[in-house]
C-alpha cells in the first residue's frame, strides 16, 4: 500500500471512531431522556412563562366563548319551557334578546381567543428556535461531530413547527375544558346532584380516560414517525449533496428505490397513526351518545319520582348534548399528541443536553502573550490521539507542526481553540489555562482556518464579513490580496458581490480555501491557527500566501500544520507528531 493510501486509511479510521463515539453519546442521551407525556408537557408549558398573561387571557376568553355557545342552546330550551309550556310571551322576548346578545358576544370572544392563541404560538416558535440555535452553538462542535444533519434540520423545522399545535390547540383547550367542566357540572348539578355526577363522569371519560387509553395503545408511534421523518430528511440531504457522484456511477435508480422505501415506511407509520385517530373518534362518539342517553333516562326517572320538574329533564339533557365540544377536542388530541410529544421530546433533548465544553464568562479580559501545550493527553473515546504532548508557541513566532494524517496535528489546533477539553495536561494562552479564559475573549485572540472552508449561500463580500462585520471594502480587498484571491474575484461577473452558491459549490477547493484564509487575515487575531492552509493550492499561490504569512509575523503568532515540507520553510520552530507523540 502506498504512503498516500496509508494516510487516507489512517485518517478515515480516526474520523470513523470520532463519528461513532459522537453517535453513541447522542443515542445514550436520547435513551436516557425518554420523557413521559406529563414531563414533556410540563417542560413545554415552562416555555410559555414570558407570555403567561396572554395565555390566561386566551383561556378566560375561550371559556367564556364556549359558555356563550352552550347557553344559546340552553336558552332555546328555556324558550320551550317558558313559551310552549308556561305560555309566557314576555319571557320569550327577554330570552331571545339575551340570545342575540350572547350570539354576538360569542363571535367576539372566539376571535379574541384565537388571536391570543396564535400570537402565543408564533411568538413561542421564535423563542424555541432561538433557544435551539443557542443550544446547538454551545454543543458545537464536540457534541455535533457525526450527528445526522438531516435529523437536526427536521428538529429545527418540522418538529418546532409541530409544537404550534401544542401551544395553540392543546394548552389552551385543556385549560378551557377544565374550567368549562366545572361550570357545566355545577349548572347541571343545580337541577339534581345525580345529574351533575353523570355530567362529570361523561366529561372525564371523554376528555381524559379515552385520550390516555388511545395514547397508551399507540405506544411509541409518534416518536417512531418523527425519527423516521428525520432519517428521511437526512437521506434526501445526503442524496442532494452527492448527486454528481450518484449520476457518475449510475446509482440514481438505486438511490431512488432507497428513498421510496424510506418514504413508504414513513407513510405506513403515518397511516397507522391515522387509524388510531379514527378509532379514537369512533370510540369518543359512541361514549358521547351513551352518556346522552343515560342523562335522558336518569332525568326522566327523576321526573317521574318528582325529584325534578320538566325543566330538570329538558335543560340538563340539552346542556349535556351540546357541551361535549371541549371534551371531544381533548379526545381528538389522544393520537395527535403522540406526534407532538415526540417532537417536543426531540426538541427538549437538544435544549437540555449538556455541552462537552462549557462557555466561560465573567472573567477579566486578557491580551495575547503566547501559547503552550503542557503534557497534553487527549482521546476520542478509547482511541488516544495525543499522548503527553508539549508545545511552546512564543509570541510573534511561526511554529510548524508536521506529521502523517491521523497523527493528531489537527486535534491539537482544536484543543487550542477549546473545541474540546484536554483529559490530561494543560493548554495555556498568555500563561492562563484556556478553560479559565472568557470564550468570547478566546475567539477574539484566535483565527482558525481548516482544510474545508464553509461558505454560506451569499455573496463573497458577505461571506468574508463574517470574520469582521464592520470591515470596510478596503480592508476586505487588502485581506484578499494577502490570501492571493483578489485577482480571481475581480474576474467574476459581479466581483465581490458575486454569489458563491449553496455550500460554495460554484468555487473550487483552492478558491474556497483562499477565502478561508482571507477571513483569518480580516479577523486580525494575534494567534493564527492554520490547518493545511495550502493543501488545495498550486505552488504559485502557496508562495504568495507564505510570503503574506512571513510579512505578518511581526504582529502575529502563527501555528502552521502541514504535511508539505515547502510550507515549513517559514517556520521558526518545527515539531513533528508521530503516533500522538511530539518530537
């Protein structure tokens, strides 16, 4: 086997172990945090605290609106009692006037309730997205290494959007159903306590017992569906990224078959959830009919015994007939909530997952005076990458690090960036342990260029301004000249305003790498960490960049990782890494 192939295999092996370790960690966390529906609901409700006053308003408005709708029917029954039976024409006019007022009020209350609910839903979606992105930022990169990006996209988009159902159509309806049940049981119980108990039993069975039973029967269908949805998103994203390779090797049909299989499996899960919802609806409607008949039968018996009058038969029966709306709304949630809770569980997994590297704040700001690694040992899982490594990085020097792929060179730079914490030893900046420096302060002192530069779907200029938001056009141009990319940019149709395309796919690897170097020059940090900065460049562009680095050494400290001996000629000191050890 050639040296190149050996390096490739070694690097691939290390990367696979890193990915496997990350995936195993994620799965362990997911299994550990399999929450109950009550726990998920409590956690999600906790997010509504900033808008609690609006939520309370929605609940009160909704309860009042439902009562208005029910009492329209009840007042119609009163018309029958007072008009047809008692012959009171004056009472009928009064009742009809009240009915008109209540009907108008019902419309106003319903509109106000829906407005409040949707205001809360959309506000909270923004809050949750902000929290999720903030959590992902804290987890990156250690906890996101090897994580399925399609699954993360599914969480950020569809899972969070599904929570709108919870806030707009679950929390408020549940509270409304609770208050509504109390009022209606007291009202029906006014005619006879036994009728009030029947009403209470009916509401509890329809609104709580049936949904819980259906939810238990459906098991983990919701979680399975959400997981499958995330896997499908990941597969589609992967297929789009590898479309050229798929076409090149004639694997388009095979890929399509795999996608169809995943889609069909997801469709089966969805169909199963729909059948559960259908059974839920059938059982609910049957129970409602049974309780309506029970109320009619019992009230008739009470009428025969003289315990209630005719209004004690008609009004409670009409009231129960027409008041199952809130309870049925809860019953309908029995199956759909499984999907919602599954989405909520996935979102909470991210929000509650602890980062490997905690952000440091509240410490005094420091200036860069040099860096060092002292007896550093680091491992990805059980695979030791660095063992007792020590490196001195004096201020205003260029330190080179050479070694084969997989030897730990890039890992050392990531430890200097504090993407991970060392297991043994210390990494210091300005004679201070790196884990005691404010994270923002550390990022200001360091500029990091990797072998793969990510470019956002935006113009070249805006991609470069990520390194310095307030950078002038002159500063951007000067940085581009240092990175030997200015002349290339000027050949483009729109110059610095040229869009780079999604994932930077309109540019070559060397062009993207030079833009990454431009970002580092523009950031103007005192410590530059460069991981194979010229690996995708020809000898001419490499010479230009090395010249720029040499000229920058007066005000910069550079750590240069490369396997090219030509790159090391500007280094003051060169360390060699072999099997995780420094020499």
